[in-house]
C-alpha cells in the first residue's frame, strides 16, 4: 500500500535536488500532460518515482489548504476575516490566508503542520478512492526512505509497462498463475469474469489487462498439452505401474464416465505417485468388450505398455472384472478392498432386520431436524447453553448409501448429541419418537463393531503410500477383532454374526492371491507375521525366490555370504486406545525367530530373519537403501519394488 512522505522530507528533497524541485513545482503539469512531454520541455528525466511524488505533493497541498480555512470566516468570494485578529484577507484561494498566518500567527501555522504531518503518517489509502497506484512488485514507497530512492530512467519505466503487455514477462507470469489457481482449486473458467476477482487484480496488478474467458480456455488447453507431454516422458522412464479404473454416473446429466488412474514409484521418491489419465465418456453399452477397448485406448495414448502394468484394480462389478481379465490377464486383476469392506457392512446390515429398525428410527430423527428450522434452532441453543461457541455447534449427519461408512458417522454423531437431541425433541410438537435406553445400548454396541471397519477403510484408501501390502495384515487384524467382540444385546449379537459370515465369505482366500501375498512378504513392516496359513506365506516366498533367480542378475555365493543373526532387540509397541494396530504392535514386540528354508537365496534368508521394521517407515525407502543390509542388485531391487507398487482405487 502506498504511503506518503511528510512535509519536512519534501522540503529537504527540494533543497537537495534542483530537478526534484522542478518536477514538484510542475506536478500538476506532469500528471496532466504526461511525464515524457513535460520532461522533454524541462530537460530532465521524470521517472515513475517522480510521478508518485508529484501525486503525493498535490495531495499533500490540497489537504493542507483545507486546514487554513478554519481560521477564517468568508465574507464573500474574495474576502475572508481572520477569526483571531479580525483582519480582512483578500484572495480567492488559500495563498494569502497562509501568508497571513505565517506573518501574524506563526504558532498556528506550526500547529497545523505538526498535526497534519502526524495524520499523514498514519493515513492509509482507500482502495476505492481515485489515487495513483503502482505495482507493489516494481516500487515500494515508504516515508522514511523516499529521499534515498534512485530515480528510474524512462527506459526502465517503459520496460515495466511493456512487461504487462501481451507476451511480456509479468503478463505471462500472472496468466500462468491464474491457470494454476483454476486447475489447482478446481474453479470454473468464468472465475476471471467474477467482480471480486477483477477488483483484486485491479488493486494488485493495475497494469495487467485481464484476458477474456475464451483466451483463458485456449491457454488452459495449451497448458494441458504441454503438461501431458511432460508426464508422458515421465511415464516412459518407469518400469512398472498399476492402474485403477471405475465407472461412475453423473446424477445431473445421467452420463456415464470411465475413470482411469495410474500409480507408480518414481526413482528416488518415497511416496506413491498417482495421476488421473482419463475421465472418458461412455456413449456405448458397458460390456466387457467395449470397456476393454476404452482402457486400451487410454493406456496407448499415454504410452503405457501392458508389460509395465503390474495390476489393474477395480470394484467387483462383473463387466469390469471380465474386461480386466480379457485385456490384461487374470493374474493382474485385483478388487478394491475398501469397496469390498463397504459392501460387506452393507450386506450384514441388510440381513439384521432388528438392528436396521433401530437405525431407521435414527434416520427419521435426523431427517426431522434437517427439515425443521425450529428443531434445529433448539438443538443449537441447547449446545450454546451447554458451553459450546457458535462456530463449534454440531449438526446431525445423514447416511448417504454411496458414501463409505456414512452410516457409522451418522450413528456416531447421533450418540454424541443424544442428550441435547432428546431434549430438543420433547420441545417440538410432531417430533418422531426417541429411541429407548435399550435401543441406545444396541446402537453403541453396533458402533463399536463398525469402528474397525471405518479405520481399515481409511488405511486402504491412502493415496500417497503403498496399500496392497496392508490387505492381508488388516484382514487378519479385523478377523481377530471381530472374534474378540462381546455383545450383550441380541440385536447387536445378530449383526456381529452377520458381519462374521460376510467377512469369511469375502476374505477367506485373500492370502492365496499372489500379488497381495508377495507385496506383504516384501513389506518390512509385516513380512510373514499376519499369515494365518503357513503354506500361503511359503508359496509367496518361493515365488519371490524364483522371480529373483529368473532375472539372472543376482550374483550371490551362498558359501561366502555370512548371514548375521538378528539381535533380540525388537521395536517397542506403541499401543493406543481404539487403535487398529495395537495387536500388531504387541505381536511384533513378542515375535521370535523362525526357521528359514535353506534353499532360499541368502539375501532372502537374511531379509526374513531380520527384525520387523517400525510401521512409520516407508517400504519404498527401505528397499532403496537395502544395499546397506542385503546384497541385492539394482534390477532385482526394481523387481521387488514393482511387486509392492500396487495402489488401490478410491471412491471416484
């Protein structure tokens, strides 16, 4: 924000520089006719700094002159009486008034200057007022250092103005930033036509000419093509990746789209990288053959060959599963386990009629509060009276069938507000019935058994870290938690039994899926400790052994390689209340060494006999640094990384 210098600094500036004195005296002409014309007439360079000072000088004098008039009473247009000495002063402006005060009442003129300078130092410019503005990136005017500013030449000033023209450096920079903002924040293209955005740019960059929407659209398309080419080059460098795909329908237009996402680990990166390859409109039948054609078009456009794809993940729909099997092979097809968990809970709830009846009561109460302004106001006032602030008052949540765990969140919020909700319902006529104390107990037990599924869904839905290696451990943990749950109500017990039935039906063979078993073995945080079937773990280790031998790049001599026995030091468990991983941490702290098949490669034996790593480490980082611990060649390391480089689809 531009601030003005005080009167004393202006006088000093005038005394020190004749050129400055000239342009201050000709401030009105400079601002009226332009700095170039007046500068040529006076024979001096008038820079952008000087123009700012001209505006400051005129504004300062205008404010000062208004303060002289308060000591005079106007008799007519050209005569004014001094209120101090009653002398008549002639003149149509304040020049003679100022001279009179200087000669007759010097104390008054000193007081005026002192007060005015203090006001000037504290004054801010109103962005709506017609003042001279400059780009803050180019010039910063401060009262204390105005006199030390080096004047810019006309050439420099012209360069600043030209940089905001089409193709200029500042114009390109601002336009690219606008494109980034629209893409990053998912804003509509007509954002540049919004009044608030237009005003923001006028204040922050007044020299920038805001482009039309059509131009921004063209720039966005051009930028997409450039970034696409860059990403294609990045995909060419990777050796392995996984693909996730899903079909979804826009409820407003009823149009169906195929979403395709790629996941890979970049060289030197610790986290999983993901990118959306396509949101493709499906205007034909959703058959396996048609979907296969669309998928192949997408991967061919991005230069991804099928041999690079380790796995293709989707939901359990029969058409998309058949499409993946036919297009990529049965061994590369995986189902999204977060989606399977959501289906599991839904099936168990639909089979528990008594529990569902109680849930329907909660739904009717939530619907009532969402439709009744009076009930909602009472609920908010009760929370305010209970000590909550206006911004922290909670609202009831409604279940959304297409959103994972939304039923769990609805019941959690209802139980959290049960006391104020019950009080509010009693004060409103026509309100639905309040659940009984027994029904509240059933709901609490139901929420307790649904909580592990909600935590597991979050673990499966991670976007920045590998999650395939967590499937077998989490399934084992969920199985143990379900078996340890105890219910005191028959409705909750029936729901628990249905959860166990659905859980066993959907996950009994999860350890037999080669990709999941191998990725779990290769994750140093889990290895073999969560396998319930020892044969499944042995088959996965044997698969790794055969894959590493097949590459013919591992040069190990089992007779010369010394296998160091792991120490008995184990990571200390970090058991947290209601943690999904408390059993895992306890298991790790109590584990003991097991026998390893002597036929395995020495590096595999050494890896399996080493300690389980902390859950907070990245398995990618571990294998990138594995040469410090295990004699593994680079290509074998890439193969190992590819086996755990599997991402899971999110709720597209």
